[in-house]
C-alpha cells in the first residue's frame, strides 16, 4: 500500500514538473522587460549597443530585433516594419545580422511545447502499463491504475494455530465453532443455522487479538485477509469505500476465508461526531462496510473478524446482529496463562538454572502477552550485552524494573539534599506498602532517577490476581500515594513538588469512588460519570451535565473528605514507624537501591495482621 501511494505521488509530481516547464517556457518567451523604440535609439546614440540581430516574421514585414549590449545583456524589441527599423540601424553605423525567423519562431512556439507534451503522454502510458502489469503479476511498485484497490496481506498457508496461542483457553473455545463452520459449513446449513458473520475481538493492547484471528484461519486452513482500519482512509473522496468493495469482492472469490480488520475504530467510530458530518470520508467508508456485511448470503463462507481496544466508541450499527453480532473479550492472562505464555516465548532462549517460570508468572500480575514477550526479550538483550551464554534471574529482575518503571539514570548528578528528600519520600511509600494488608509487598525501593521529575521509585509486587477492587483496597491505594508527601512533611517540615503525580493519582481514585463506583455514603449509590471518556466534537461539547451544580459541589466535598481522612490515617501509621522511616532512608542513601529482603529486615520480618490498621 505504501509503495502504491509513493508511486502515485511520483507520477503526480512528474506531471506537475512538466506543466511547470511549459509554463516557464511561455513566461520566458513573453515576460521580457519592456523595451521601447525610443530606448533603442537612445542606447545606439550613447554607444551602449554592440550588435543588432534582425529576425523577421515569415511572410510579413513585422518581426523583432535582438539588441546585444556592451555590458553583455540583451534586449528584445518588437517592430511592425523591419525594413524601416533596419534603415535606422544602418544610419547609426550598425551592420545588422538578418536571420530567418520562421524556424526560430515555429520552434519556440510550436515544436518545443509539442515535444514536451508528447514525451509526457508517452511516459504516462509506459508507467500505467507497467503498473497494470505489476499488479497482475503480484509485484511492481506502480499502482496508479489500482489506487482504489486494497492491498491486503493474504496468508493462505497459515502456520499459526491454536497451539501457538497460549493463555487464552476460553477465547479459543469460544472461537472453535467458527473453525468448525469453516471446515464443514454443510452441517450448519442442514439445520438452518446462521453462523455469525462478524466477530469483534475486544481487549487491551498486547493481549493477542491479531494472533488469535490468525490462529482461527490456521486451524480452519482457509485464506486470511489482513488489513488495518487506517488503510481504508485516504484524503481522496471515495477511495475508502472503493477499497472496501474491492476487499470483499476479492474475499468472495476465495471463500471460505477470514477477513481481519485490525484497529477497526479508525473507520468505525460513531457517525455524526466529526466536523465533516455525513460527508466525512471516514463515515463513507463505514457506510460501505455496513452495506457489504449486509450483502452476505447465509453461510456464504466469509467470516469478518475485527480487533479494537475502544469498543465503546464504535458505531452501534456495526455491532448489531447480522454484522459483528458476536463479541469476544480477550482479557489479560491469569497466572496460569502467564506461565503458558512465558513457556512459549522462552522456547528459543537459553535460561539459567536459577530461572523459575512459575515465580515470574506470579510476579507479573497485569502483564499482557506482549509485555511478557518484551520482558524476556529485554532480558535476552541484557544478557547478550554482558556476553553471557544464557539468561539469568538477575537479568529478568533488572529487565522487570526497566519494563515496569523505566531505565535508571545513574549518571544524573543529584545533590545530597535532594537525595535525602527522595530517600524519605520513597521510605514513606514503602512503609505503607508493607504495613497495609492489600497493597504490598514491596519489591524494590530506589532513589536513582528514572525520568523527568522522577527522583526515585517504590515498586510493589502484587502476589495474586484480583478481579475486583474493594473499597478498602482503593482507600489503601490513596494512603500509599500520599505516603511520600507525608514523610516529607514529618521530617523536613516542608513539602516539595515531587508528590504531584502521587496527588493526581490519589485524587483520581477518590473521584472514581464517588462518581463511578457509588462508594460514598453521602452521595449514595449513583453514577455521575459518563461512560464516554472521549469528547466527540459536534455532539458532546454542548451536552448538558447529568447532575446539578449542587451535586458537583457535594462531589468535590466528598472527594476532599476521602483524601483528608486517608491522609490522617497514613500520617498516623508513618509516625508510629518513624524509627523505620529513618533507617530506611539511611539505607537508601547508602545503597541507592534496596530489595524486598533488605527492606523487610528493617521490620524484623514482622508484618501487621490483615485488618489491624484500618
């Protein structure tokens, strides 16, 4: 597709250059500086003229003089009577050179533009023929004749099957009937069953939606047409709709098959929300997709699969039965799924005897398949940089920090005062992570900068997958976020800007508790937050709020009350562990980074019982 666009742009630029050349030739011919007969006479009298060339027109007395100046410049003077003007020139002692004007004039006015035009036309025919031949042969970079065609990736010998997809057991079971239909559609037709025409794969980035779609085609051994939603949209009106028609026409010839549209939200967003209204090119593309999916006959053998992580912004028409009438949620893997994924990605990587896949799976809560692949890849890169023959657990631990937090900037110069402030700030976070029962334990505490405004980090290590967030857990998250600011206030009697992101996170959590989750006693079990996180121009800018100003004020008061209460409880906990706060800060200043074992040793290995604090 990119080669096609570049080829078309090349042809367009070439044509523009040809037109520009023709225009310049005409401008050069007609844009000589005005030179009058009086100026000509004055120049001859003053001796500025060195030579005069007379060019008469064919069959007439008119023509023009080319006047060469002593300075090296030249002027052109058009005259109605060449003979009279020649007599004047001879009176001033010049012997003019007379040329045949027909060939000169005809060449400049007719022949050169004609030759340029013929060359341009011939070149265009050659390019168009080469483009058509290249398209027919499956190669070539000239696609101008096929600009409205879709350049979908076609996989006919699918080597990816369900065996290559780890951690998505339920999703594979849900799609198994699609594979069965593609293999044997007759038994469904005999019972009058209509197989879903469209499958919408919804999930966070990196969860394996594209891989799952390829595996379905590989299991069924049918052609797989893959295209991105953005490939349909062009600046030229009608190109997107034309490409949709071409895609489905091609797919019908290869049926049974799978058509996969990745990132479909690029063309399937809710209509009537853009500045272009109904004439928006993207909306015309969406309309064509809807029409094409409606045009399928029952059991025609074409399954359309699409992937998105923003199903909430899709147009409702595309999700109705008969189009994308089945939605498969591809979630983040659980601990067993992560273990299976790690085994798949570690097959071609030599692991040391200290690497435990089960431990890595337990400590990577929330990681997607892409995250896990990236973790092992970063570990392999780190081991290769150190000229190791295998990947050790230490490589994986350091890559885990790099992936989760970012690369440490050890070369950054930090003053002793800032280092001390950061040490107490991170110690405040760490103590709350350790003491509060639902948010820890601590994995690593560091005062090495990791980025702009980040003087250090405290990295927790969730030990179990959680499907729901409890009110107590969210309150503890707020307390942990405020721990750094509290430690600064207790030790230095002053506060810094280092807690800005912590305060933002705590405020966002508290507001979600009040407006979305109904966790406020004063506000009640009411949702005051819209489902649409994105503002659609043309629809939501003038949309009235779903609550009054009085309720908005009450929400603000309730959010502040939650923050203030968590701040007080967190401060009481840190004050009761002030000695640990000092020890942790001193150890951080000395070592810059401490592990879980080193931190827990400060407490003597004693952790408060669950529910003891709150």
